[in-house]
C-alpha cells in the first residue's frame, strides 16, 4: 500500500524564482554578446566533458523544483539531454557534491530571437527530490550532445558578477559528478571579466528539510522500509510542536502530530524502496508481506526461469 499526497509538513509557498542570475529577462539575453559551450559527448571518453558552474544563495529552506538555463545553437547539434549538479559551498569554487541528475532535459523555443545568433532556447531540469537548507551553494549544468562535429549548443552568459563568485567551468567533470580537473573562471579562458552564466533556480521556499530523508512515504527513520519502528517514532512525538518534529512526523501535514499520523504510517506497513519492491514483491501488489513469502515457499526446491519484474 502506498501513501498518496504526502508533502513537507510545513506549508510551502508556490513555485517561484528563488535565484535569478540575470537582472532582466529577456533583455539581458537579447543584448549579450557571449555564449560558451558547456557540454559532454557520451560518457566523456572522447574528451568533451565541460561543466558550467556558478554560485547561488537560498534565503530559506527550499525544495528545488526547476533549474533553468538559456542557450543558442551554432550549426545543427543533436541535443540528447543534460546533466545538473548541486555542490556544497567551497568558497571560490564548488565543494563536495550534494546531488546530481542525468535526465531528459526539457528544451523549448523561448520565442525570443537573439539579433546575432537566432532562437534562444530555454532548458529546464526538474529534480525529483532536492531539498536544501538555507545557505550558499554551487549549481552545475550542461547539455549532452551526440557529437561536436555537427555544431555547438552554447550557454548564454552576461558581463557582470552576481553572487560572490563569477561564472566558472571545468573541462573534466564525469557524469557521476567526479571532478577531475580544476575549476576556472570564465575570464581565465576568454579574457572577459566578471562573466556570469545565464540561469535561474525555481523552488518552493519556507518548508522544512527532513532529517533523515524519507526513502519512501511514511519511512520516518529513513531506513528504506515502513514498519512498526516508524509508527513508534510518530507516537513518541505525539503533541510535539517542535519544527523539526513536525517536519519529520506530521504525516498528513495538518500542523499537529497525533494518532492520525501514526495510523497513516501503519497503513503503509510493508512499503519499501523501489529496489526492494523489485526484488521481493513477488505478486506485484506494491507491498512485501506473507503472501510473497508463501509464493516463494511453494516453489522450494525448484529453479525455473525468473519472473518478469513488476510493471
């Protein structure tokens, strides 16, 4: 059984721009005279593995909903997708990797036409679950292209510094976020001072960040399964008005922790993370329980072709 509609327990604001790295859109994009190619080809074995990076600041705990950057095309590149990365604050450069995703980047014609380069494209990543406390971070992004021979898919940049660090890039960041070269300012590469990548970050600010993070709905201790331990933790927090407790244990998000929350967790007993469900939910009913064990026991001594995975 799967709980539906669970959310951060503190009320969240609507999706909004929480960091804008250009002053005016689309004016800044139409007037810029700079665009640079941060992209990778395949798994980087052919050498093209550039990543754009820049710093941003969150004033409140925020669930990141979209990472957006702007590009133009030179030639006819085949764009396959993109990568996003979020790093800790490392001072003048990205620190340790927090999270990343290789996804089907949403790419759309903005309707804006650059006077020199033509159509400006909006590229959007939508992280599935990226919750960050208030603070300073670095974001990295790039496109994935089939080959550079057909053309370039270049990210627009502007000639001023926003935030504490100007735009950076790195020529060797692997798909998993492993950094194998040094970070350099755009200025070091192109001799243009105080350049910034043209990007923005959208999010829902003012919520809370669960610690530990739930692996599945109702998994309040973050161990990847919903069981009596989770229900007991909720019961132990009955009546608490502490923000951290409400964030972790107010399952129905009504501003209080009570038997309703415990009941919702109990209703989810047997839910586990997707890998466990794939391996052990034999009858594909989205829960692991004695029925699955019975099916396995009925097959003791046999070794037939494995079943198909659950749809």
